[in-house]
């Protein structure tokens, strides 16, 4: 299988896997009222997390919707043009899946089966859409529990068969206010028409053609680094203090240096940064990499001019990529 998203969920929710296993035509939802027996997802908060080149929700009379500008939203090299939205029915574990989940081969196979069994709860949305809401069937009480997931693609797709292996560039699961994933059930899913699911989108960092600015460890401890990104901390085994074996920030730029310091605007080439990161994970049970995206479109002048960890974190905002071994 080809890689889709975070180092832990990518192997189970692959582009090729979704298309081959589901073969499902999808369509956008309409209406803003909660239908009985339906799950409703407001796409506006999802899209607002994506890059500033992603087209906005269009009104029926707006054939040329304005682009969304979200400073610090970490845009990818390509706009998100379509979304895959649905509920993944999970009956093989009592632990919700999220970016930090450890996925073994056995669990990967179980997720694959779960995707197959969730066909009727998945839809494809091609952006822009005239309505901010999408609805799909509520999984029945017999479904032990489930999670809402969203995959953002760089290609405009109408059916899942249109997804190429490099299409997915964002993914997310429903989370609580603290950012932790949680399960939903038919009994606990709110009937309040104003209820809004919170879906936190993350970059699909480990992909065949990764989005702009990622640094993360694969499950074989190999670093995956792509320009342009600034690494402002590498944390081992849940520590709140970054590893002292590295000097931050580590500025990653295509065509940058291949030796010496990397904390200047010229930065270092991704290939060299990988050699710096490679020894850090040795013996660790988990590694969390904190990054910023200084060269992303829409960043402030203060972010663009930052040269220190504090300046980058304070003016650019940071993202985390965690790998558990």
C-alpha cells in the first residue's frame, strides 16, 4: 500500500486503498438543518484550517468564490480541491484512532476491513461547494463505535476512483476541545441541530510527494524531511524539553547547505538535515517534532523575519508530528 497520512494512519487509510476498496461515488450535502438519522459536518471550520489557496464555500450566486486567507495555517504546495468525508466504524479497539496512534500490521488489516464496512457512510466533496454542510447516514446502534474522518486532496475528484496515490495532503479525525480523538455512537451522537463536530486537520507529512514543510520520523526511525520548514524542537519520550543534541532552529531549504549550522535563512538541504536527525531517535520510544512554516503564503512579516525559536513559535505558530515506536 502507498502512504496516505500520518506515520501511524497512512498505511491503513491509503489513497489507493480507499479507491480500490470503496469504489464509491460521492456527492456534497445540502441544507444546514440536522436530519434525523444523519451525521452533519460543517465544512467551514475544516476548510479554514487548510491552505490559503483552498477555494472557499461558494454561495449559489458566486461562481468565483474568494480564496480563504488563514495566516499561519501552514499551506501546502497545492490547494485542497476536494474532501473525502465520512464515518469509520471501528469495532476492533476501544481506543480512538488519531495522529499519534500506533498501527501494527494487524491493526492496519483491521482498519482496512473497517473502511470496507463503512462504505455507505463516506462521501466525496469537490470544492468549492454551494453549501457549507455535508450529511451522511448515522451508523446504526449495532456499530460499536465510530469516528468522523476527513481527507483533503490536491486533486479535484468526483468519485473515490479519481484519487491518485499522491492526492491526499491533509487528514483529520473528530476531536474534543483538547485535541484528543474520541468515539461516537448512535446513542451518544447529539441531536442538537447546533452541534458542531470538531475535526482537526493535519498535514499528510509522509507521502510520495509531501506537502510543503514537513519533518517527521517514520516508524522505522528514518527521518522524513521536506522543504521548506523550520524545526524548532525534537522531543523524546514525552519530554517537554527538546533534545540537547541538536541546535535550533533547524532551517530546511531546498538547495541549502550540506554541512555546518542550519539556523540561518539560507538553511540546510533536506538531505543533510536527515543526517542530523537520524541518530536522535535511537533508543527512544517516541519522538515529537515541532515545526513552523515561515515561507508559507499568508504568513506575517514578523514570522517571515523571525530567526529564533521564540520568534518563530510566537509569530508563525507551530505544528507537532509525533511518532511512537
